[in-house]
C-alpha cells in the first residue's frame, strides 16, 4: 500500500484556486446571461425550445422536480451527516452540512439581490424578473457533491456518477419544465462547487497532523473520464450556441424548429457538462480531504 503524509499546504492552495475559479466563472455567466442582449437571447431560445417533445417528458420532469423540497433537503442532509458520523468523521459531517446549507442559502440570496435588465427579448417572462441561480439545481448539486465527500472510497466513484447524473438531470428538468433558463442551472452548479471548495478547506483545518492518504484512493481515471465527458459536452454546447450566434438575432418566435432545438439541446449539454466537471474536480481531490488513515 503506497501511503504518504497528506500535503495539506498544496491541497489548500488548490482548493483556494478552485474556489476562486468557480467564483470567476459565475461572474462571467452572470454578466453574459443577465446583462447582455446576446446572453438573454440565447437563454430565451433555449427556454422556448423546450416545447419540442415536451408532452413526452412532462410526467418524469414533474416527478423529479416536485420531489425536491425543503423537507427532502433536510432529510438528505441528515442521511449524509449520519453516514459521516457512522464512519467516525465528525468534521466530515459538519463540512457536508456546511456545503449543503451554504450553497442553498447563497443561491437564494443571489436570486433575491441580482437583477435582470429588460432588453425586450423575453416580454412574456419580463415581469418575473431574475431567476438566476436555480434553487432546484443547487439542491441537487449540493447533495451530489456532499455525497462524494461522505461516501467510503469503495463506492465513491459510483456515488459521484449517480450524483452528478441526478444533479444534471435536475438542471435540465428545470429547463424542460420552463422553470429556469440554462444559465440559472449553470450558475447554481458553480456556486455549489465554490462551497465544496470551502468545505474542503474546513476539512483540512480539522485534519490531524498524522493523517495519511493512499495515492491509490485518488480515483484519477474515473475523475478524468467524468471530467473529460463534461468538457466534451461543454464544447458541444459552445459549438451549438456559436452556430446560433451567427444567425440574425430575430425575435425568438420567428425562429425555426431546428434553431430552437439546437438552442435547447445545446444548452442541455452545457448544463450536464458543467455539472460533470464540477463533480470531477471534487472527486479528484476528496482522497486528500478525507484520508483513509485519520492519524
């Protein structure tokens, strides 16, 4: 077994850089999606394109979204905390709770204080105001990332894949149901990823000096596969949106079915891709935050 002392200093630097990078990415998404005509137009194209085949997925989408509530979030938090405590990891239980509570509280505060200028692009929804970030997406993503932290190493990869898929499905479902624009879900994932980095720093603070990690617990291959899959989806989304941007930005209701579908499918790929990348970044770091040997 290849065991060595955890390099807490470099891990802390990595988490700080990771957290700041996701904050910066959030700011970019916020500025482009809310404060530019092009960003609002692309979001509206995707949101309007959800009508394509909507009658076929209404049932599953409604069931997925309606299952998310404050009660279900509290239950999930309690279960994750119990898993951490059952492993004898009190700091891990606190960190997982901090991740979930911090991410969801931040999303609600941001949604309340951020404004969406009316450029006349989406008059039907102008009165509703800002909807960024998505609360439902944050609920799913925070539970998914906390799950990666608390699960034992033998089932951690499975939990990461299932959790990321669930959170991505929740984000796409908010788009399919017409509840949220794609940028809302992406912004929620970035906020949650930032809180995951903060939770990781907390774990480092409480990590014992003799804590050791096994380099075999790094899940490098799984992290690369998950992250690379996410990046491919993000690139595909970028190509689809770039094709739309080359078109004249006519009123959305004048676009063809093909153009609406490209906007919707491309945005859905972007939502899923960002969630996969965020989950992969947590998965590749977790063995240093929750070492097998506590010391």
